[in-house]
């Protein structure tokens, strides 16, 4: 009688590892996909800090100014005089669509103001300056 109970207990205590491996694989896949699909631009800039910065809900057009005062529109290098044309060709509704200006903290303040002027000349009414918290 005791032998039969032990055999039954041994059968019940076996742990199935296949479902755990499946779940672990799905979790690893999920985190890898999210890590690689994050919006990490290839142009490295260091944003200035702000205590009141907010994140954007949609994916707006991004104008990047690096530390060498080069201007990029969604990672395409453009000159200051061609910025208005480039932004106008990429933006659909100038009054509703938003443009984010990501200027490196070591870039010239004058180039940031010049970019804002070019956006105004192109008819863009909504733009924000990106900062880090």
C-alpha cells in the first residue's frame, strides 16, 4: 500500500518545463523586439535638461541640430536655406502637424533661432524644443 502511494506522488510532483521554456522564449522575444524598435536616432546629440519636459503623443517631424551645428531632418542632412523646402515637402498640415527641434546643448543658440525662423517662413506654426528630464 505504501509503495503505491509513493509512486503516485512521484508522478504528480514532476514539473513540466516545456511551458516555462515557451513563456520565457516569448518574453525574451518581446523585450528584444521592443528594444530594437525604439526610436534611437543614429545622430548622437546631448539634449539640455528641463524639469517640465513632456513626451509627445504622436511621431512628429524631427529637426536635429548636432554639436557641429549641422541640421538634419529625420536623419537627412540639409542646409539652413533648404530647411524650409524640406520641411514643407514632408509635413502635411502645417497648422496641425508638429515639428520637434532636438538641438545639442553644445550647439550654437543662433543656429537654433535660425532654424525656428526657417520653420516660421515655411508656414510651420507648431514646433517644440526637445529636452531631457
